[in-house]
């Protein structure tokens, strides 16, 4: 669906190391600021155990998982909102993404320099927050100047818009991100074209050492407290551990490595799944002997829209959808058994597709 998450953070917090582990697209990783200058884009496979289970039943010729795009964006420094360092490029790259993955350094290591001279993830978070908020404030005030002309002539939409902009301005001046505002859907629609940086959904990734990867540490606790009032998710990942895992060849070796650390799955898998949810994405499946495939759709989409994910002709000529629930498909052992048991639903244009549905679309163009 072309949706992207952008990985951001101060220089030397582990962004590019994580990106390398995610995509195997070896983004340069070095111990100095601005190592990443142009954003690296990786198309990342979304781990989904359901795809494996379906494939074991169908035994298809091919398996196609869902994917999500991850963008590794240049490290930011103070003054980015005024163009310092690579500020303008950094902010423009963030604006083009749909969600933000903010990597915070939550480990001590004297061999890896920190641009601010010491480890304090809350301070690091606030540095980026402030730069994004200042840029958003600039955008809001610019829009207010235009809206003021509408207000002067009594334009109702202009008056409504100005009221929302005032809320954003007050929020940003108080040092809070736009996503913390409680707004009605109608209010959000008025300003949706502004693409405010701090309104984007965000996932905080605490990059920790091996000893802290399960239960965290004092830095993680500080981050947790700092984001308590923010609409945000947080996960722990040890970028160093992920690099070691990425070097292992076989599934068995990786599984043994994770078991030794007491981890159920690799951190990058958690990150990809979290990014997928952050973008409000869901998965439906098609299952046949030629291919078992995971298709990405946005939560709340109806059957014709989901059909259009495969091909626009499917949406234009949509007649109906045959739907099997994932649990039924697995429990009964396939489509034929589900048909015999009356477990195939026939749904029309108003059906809201659910995560995990196995779909077969009927259409005529």
C-alpha cells in the first residue's frame, strides 16, 4: 500500500544498525554524526505465523508475505527546525512518512560517542520533540495568517479552522506534540492536509544492552515516565544483539541464540509487527495451490476496497466476497472442509474485512 515508517533519532543511537538488521540493505554505520545523509529505504517482510500455518495446509508453489517500508533518516541535531546540520532534509523526509519510529539510546558504552556528551534518552527525545514542534508551530502560524482572511469576511469554515489552529498553537507552545490533542474527527479533517510532524503516530524504541533487553533499566523507566501522557507505543530492542542474530545462517542457530537470552523472538520481528500496527494496517489472505499470500489493508476497509488491493478491476467489478475465518480454516484443515461445514460466508459491498480473513473475490469487468 506504499505506507512508510521513518526511523529517527539523534546521531549514534543505533538507527542505522537497526535498519541494517531489518532490511539487510547495509546502510553505512559509523561512529560519527551524519553518517546517514540520504534516507535508505527498505522493503521489510512482516513476520506472520498464520502464513506458515496456511501454507502447511495448502502446500502452495509460492508464499508471499506482507511488507512494510522502513526509511532510515539522517540523524538530527539541535537547530534542525532552522536548517542546522541536515535539518531541512531531515524534516522533509519525516513529513513524507506515515509514522515515526524514534530510536533512543538507553545503554552505556564509552566506546560509542554521544553528540550531547552523556546518556539521557529523555533529553534526546525532547531535543527531537522540540525541533519537530517548532517546525509544526511555523506551519500552524503560516496557516493562521491565511485563515485570518477568511475569518474577517465571516467565512464559517475559516472560523472553524482558526479555532482548531488555536488549539494546535496552544498545545505546541506548551511543549506538547500535536498527537496529544483530543480533537473531533471533523476538526482533524480541517487540518489533515497540513501533515503536522508531531501528529504522526509514533513508536519509541529503547535501544538497550544485552542485560536490559528483557526487563529494561533506569533509562527505559525514565522514557516510560516521559511518554506516559503521550499517545505512543514503546518496545525494547538490543541493536547489538540483533546484529549478532543477523550474522547467523540457520533458523535453528537463531532460535538457540534467542533461547540462551530468554527471548521468544528477535527484536526486529517485534519492531516490524509494531510498525505494521502503528500504520493501522491489517492482513487478509488468499490461499490457493499456486500461491498463499498475505495482503495489506487499512483497518476498517470494506470488501470492495480490499479487493482493489489486488487489482483495481477487482474493486470496479466487485460482485461479492467469499470469506473464511482463519480459525475455521486451520481447525477444519482447508477450504473444502470449510465449505462442507458451511463455514464460508458470502459477503457484499458493506462487509468490513477483518484481520486474518481468507478471501476469495467474485468480480466482473
